[in-house]
């Protein structure tokens, strides 16, 4: 009986010691926090803004590309022909508008004046003929019908004079303001069509929005492209961060902007500069209605530790160890290698 009574305290002591040892293994050092995470980057699915057949894919998976670099190109023959036609129509409309704004030429005004003067002379001649016919009728040398014909000729000559005078005035006034406005609106519409075609032609080239690495080549030459169908997937090299999870009891001691040190298993002797750029505003898991103190300390918050990696040594999903010293001031400036997005 005595031996059994002695075994129970020994077992309890061993259990307490094991629990204490396990607690020490998971405890953070007093002056810093060590976290495990994975390298993460932003990915962009690149698609043509216009529809058409892919003429050329200029990059392969794994190629590093720079901002603005042409990655792929569509067959734009039809767009180029449409643009040439629209430019010709715009040039014709531009000439029409210039003609209206310039008004009548001096030669046109002089021609209208000459036609008016000729019409005046014709009226004088018709008046003289009519007077002679009236005199002859009064003497019974000719019939009344001849006098009536002369009167009709005089009326027609006066009408032609009125038309010639109106034509001369219109030549002096030039085109109407409404006609000029209509021509200007037509030119604006033609120029808008030209700009639209030029935009579509420019969208026939797919360019890199930023520096990065081609992760997937989805389309090939000959495929039909559209705005809803990605052609390439690009992994952006900046910003680069390690996704970690902060324990609830460390939130008050790890401010946003705190400097950090990042290491990886692939280069254990190398440390990368980093800083805490983001801490999630809510816990990763929804807490229960009633929480004990032990449960509250098990809550975690996702955080992003941005990393300086000018050499491009870090890869998507790579495991990394992050070390953050406690006691840093809030709002510290990020290293010169980058900025917080």
C-alpha cells in the first residue's frame, strides 16, 4: 500500500514537469516574438481589353518582365484599315468645316454681283420692249397679244433680278451659323471615331502593369482573346510579404510599422529586412459568446510582414521565420526598399 501511495505523487510531479516544459517551448522570448509564416505575393490576371486573334506571345513562364513591357499582341489588321478609313473621313469633314468658316470667296461674290447687274439690264430691256408694244397697240399696228407677251417677259425679268439680288446677298453673308455648327459636330463625331479606333489599336498590345514574373501563359498564338479571358498570369515582385498570425496577447506590443527580421530555410544565414504592414481588424476565428482567459489568448490575427528582396530570392509559398522585437514605437517608417501598399 505504501508503494502505491508513493507512485501517485511521482506521476503528478512528472505530468506537471512535462506541461511546464511544453509551455516553455511555445513561449516567446521576453524581448521578441518569433512567428512562422509563408511568403506571399499579389497575382494579376492579364487580359486584352479588345477582342481578336492572338498574333504573338512574347514571354514564357518564369520570365521576369518590367513595367510597360509588351507581353502579347493581337492581329490588328482590320483595326488598322478601319482607322485609315476613319481618318480619311475626318479629313474630308475637316475640309468642309474650314470651307464653311472661310465664307464665300471674293470671286464668288463678284460673280453674284455680275449676275445681278445682268438681271438689271434684262429688266430695263424688257421694260423698253413692253413700252414699244403698248405704243404700237395704241396705234393698232400690233395685236394686244404681243403687248401681253412683252408684259409677261418684263415680269419674268424682274423675278430673275430679285433672285440674282438674293444670291448676291447670300454670297456676301456667307454660310449660316447653323450649317457651321452642324459641320463642327460632324467633325467631332469623326474625330471621336478615330480616337476610339486608336484606343482599340493600342489595346491590341498587352503590357505589364508592373515589374513581376510570368506565372502562367494561358493563351497561345491563334487563340481568340477577349476581355473576359485572361492571357497571362503575372506575379508582382513588389510588394512582397510574409503572411503570419499574431497571437491575441501580442497585439498591444506589435504596432503597425514595427521592424522585423525574416529568414528562410533555403538561406539560413541570410536575414531580410521587413516591417509589419498590416494587421487584420478581426480575429481569424469567431470567438464564443462566453470566453475563458485561456481561450482569449488562443485567438490569432492575420498580419503581413512586408519584406525587402531586391535580389528576387523569395518565392511564393516559401516558409519563413519572422522575428519582431517588442517595445517598438508605433508608426515607424518602412525601410527605403519599398512602401506599405
